[in-house]
């Protein structure tokens, strides 16, 4: 972690989460006052339990603020048990209709941690083959599936990874969960997916970088690094950059990687760290951008503020344009991405208005 910026909240978050995915993490290099200052960001971003994993054996364990992190860990531990039951039910439902699902992120990556309570449970992230998508949506639209939060849209595979979804399925494996067998990606594909997902969202959540660090350090001697790093240079550079960020910011151990392009352009680290400094920037995803911006289009006096608040992160803009991560200025990429987003918003806005004016 760069010492010159040690007092900024983003770098303090990095210090709090350094090695936090390990069974025996190092004590965080923070004071109680610094920890208190970033507590809302750690807890709000879903990294509270990871922070507790580092705090529980440190000099900060008995500080008043540490209790909040312990409670987050306890909550995630209980939540994970419910989440596991829901995953089994979703797989049973989809398979009953002849659909074979592939579980990614979430529970699948939580298996890399020493304790299931360290990572919060969110949506159930499922991939299905293209020819089974309609049937999967129909099954998940049934009343008995209404309480499941299932996400079937994963651009990190379908749009940004030229390996393609079929190869993810072909290399997938079955793992035991209760009385079920759950299909998950192979370790190489999953790490690549985690890296692209992190970059695609502009590195907005620090716990996603912990996922990458945990996956790197879990790679054994049989891990196929050439497969993970992709045969495509663009994706390979992206993945190498994400892994290098895990090393630069969280001190992930890269000794297991035989060859890695560790060149990280100077603009990337500040871009990611600044994204961690407000809860709003950590949670503003592309889809939320579109949904909320459309409301501002109808209120013209708020459009400029909406554009300012949603100015694309340099990293996110680069990945969404499928551009290389190099030392060139990012402003042209941000302008181009902003234009594409605005075009998409206006297209959706016009389609919405057309539907209201011409009801069927």
C-alpha cells in the first residue's frame, strides 16, 4: 500500500483488508480512529466480516467500533446457511425443467475463504446456455420462485470474455452442497471471470478484489495459468492488471504465478481507490445508472447534475469500450462511454414514451 496516501479513506480500506481472506491474516496497520472513520464504508460495502477477520486477533479487537464488524460476521454466517438452501432449491427447480445451471461468484467464490461467514450472500448468480435461457426465465418466473433473487445476466462472460459461455460449461465441475451437486466454473475460468467482473464495474467494491486475491492464493500446482490468462492478449492484460492490483493494494501473494504482466498504468490505482471512498460510487452500477438517469431525463433541470454524478470511472469506461489498459489519457474513453450510455438512455426513453402514447 503506497505510504504517501496512507491517510486517504480508500487506502485505509486497503490497509484494513490486507490479507483479510486468509485463515491467519496480518493485523491491520490502522489506529482506532482511522478504523472508525472507514467503518461505514467497510460495513456498507459488504466487507465488514472480512475486516473482522483481521481485527479479531489484533490490538483493535476490543475497540468499541470492532463490535460492529463482529456483528457483521455473525450476520453473514447465519445468512450463508439460508443462502445455501436457496441455491439448492434453485438448482432443483431449474433441473426439473431440463435446464442445467452454472453457479458463479457468490457461494462459489466463498468456498475459497476459511470461513463461510466472511463473504456476504447476495443474488444467486446463475448462467445457462443460450438455448435454455427462455426455459430458465419461465421456471424462475413461477410463483414458487418469487422469493429467489437470481441474476441470469453476466456480461463479464457473454460480452467481455471471448472464451464464451460454452467453454465455461465444458470445463465446469460439480461440487457437493448438502444433498445437491452444484455446477461451478473450473478454477481458471472463475478467476478470469472475477477479474473481468471487478474491472467492468470500475473496481467499485473492495471485497471483489479480496475475491481475486483469495482465488490467486488458492491456486495449486495444477492450476493452468495460460488458460486463466487467456489466449487473447486484451483479456490477458486485463486479468494480469486485476491480479496485480490485488498485490499492489492488498498484498496478495503472486509467487504461484509463473509469468504475469504486472504493468499497472499509474492512473488505475487512484481510480480504484477513489471509488472506495463513498458508498454511492461503490454501488452505482451500469444498470442502476440507466434506471436512475431515465428519471432525470424527465426532469430537465436535473440532467446536468445527473451526468456529473454518473461520470464514468476511467477503468469502467475502458473495459466497457473493450479497450486496452495502457498509459494513454482516459478522458477520451470516458467521453466515448458517456456518449454511448446517453444514447442507450435516450433510446430506452423514446421506446418507453412510444409505448405510453400507443398502448396496445
